[in-house]
C-alpha cells in the first residue's frame, strides 16, 4: 500500500510504502526495502503484519523498516500526521470539498458555544477542522493508532478543545454518553457497513438537534437514514429526524464509488 503526503516545511512530496505480510520476516523484505528507500520521496517504509484472511491493509502489529512512522499532509489549513494504520481521505483535493460541505451542513453559529460529537473520527480530521469555531469536540474511534494520531494532530495545530477517546462504536453499552455533555451537532462517518443498531438507538435517545451523516456506501447510508427518520418497527423504536439535504461527492473518479453528506434535523 502506498500513501502520499507533503512535507510541511519544504512542500516536497512524501511517500509511505507499507508492506502487508502474514508474518514478520524482515530478512525477506531487506532487498525490497533497500531498493524502495533509495527513492528520494520515500520517507517511510512500514511492515504491517496481518495474519487474518482478507484484503485489509490494517495490520495487527506494525514495524518500521526505514525512516519515520508517519507522513504529513495538510487539509483545510491544518497539518496532519498520518500513520500506516490510520484512516485518511485518499483524495485530498476532494476532501477539501467534502469537509467544506460538512462544515456548511453543521450550521455552526460561530460563537464558540457548541459541542460536537465526532463519531468514527479516525485521525481527527473532521473534528479538528471545526474545533476553532466550537466550544469542544469529542471524537470516538476504534483504532488505537488513529486516536494517537488525532491527539498528536490536535497538539500539532495548537488545538486544545478536542478530546479523542478510543472505543468500539459497534459495542457501546448503556453508559455510553456519560463522558461528554449533550452535543449540539453529531457528525458520523462510519465505514462501509454503516452504524450498528445500538448506536442508532443511542442517537435516537440522545436527540441532538442536528446530525451530519457522511457515508461511502449509499446502501447502508439509506438504511441508517431510514432508521433515524422512521425508526425500527420491529424493535418498537420511533424515528425523530427529518432528512433535509443529501449531497454526493465524487471522491473516487472513474469508479462507481461516491461519498454522501447528509443533513438530518430533529422533526
């Protein structure tokens, strides 16, 4: 897997090369590492070990074979450090468009009084781009390395009103929500399977005035929006939101995949 970024000081491109293997055998990769690291743009060579069967590039254990553990990139005027296991938008040009839409749909007052709950926050990119206009951002993410990156990115940009918490949003308990005040805006950017019904039930009970739902899978997006708006009859749960707007963004040109930004408001 290849990831690209840009050096903050020089503006020169940075390239991370991530070898995903089923076991850790550095001697077998030594020749490749020597060849790859000779390329000036390559500043990081990583070996992610993933013993499971599947197409994921996220490893169970990570080894640095050359250079540093992260690369850097900029988004909406902020600097971000990105590690091999952390999610970061692959198309940084369209990510600018996507994040501007998220900000517009959030409808921030601009007086620094609002609380944002950033679900599936990854390296904190969405929450951090909004943090300077709100009172506080609370971000949740299951990947520990992503949370570490989010905290580092907050510090890197001098942002002190953002709290990032590691936890599995598919396995939330009855005590979820005790660590933060009621948010004015919820931003949810789940992966392709969408949101677990436990999380949807929590959001329906929370009744935040506004939800901005970001999705890379129109099918699960439609399902979750239906639950939030119309409820789940089989579980005797009523919906309480109205879908106000949907805007697709072509994040993956020349493919059938799109991102959608959806605005829901309490009905």
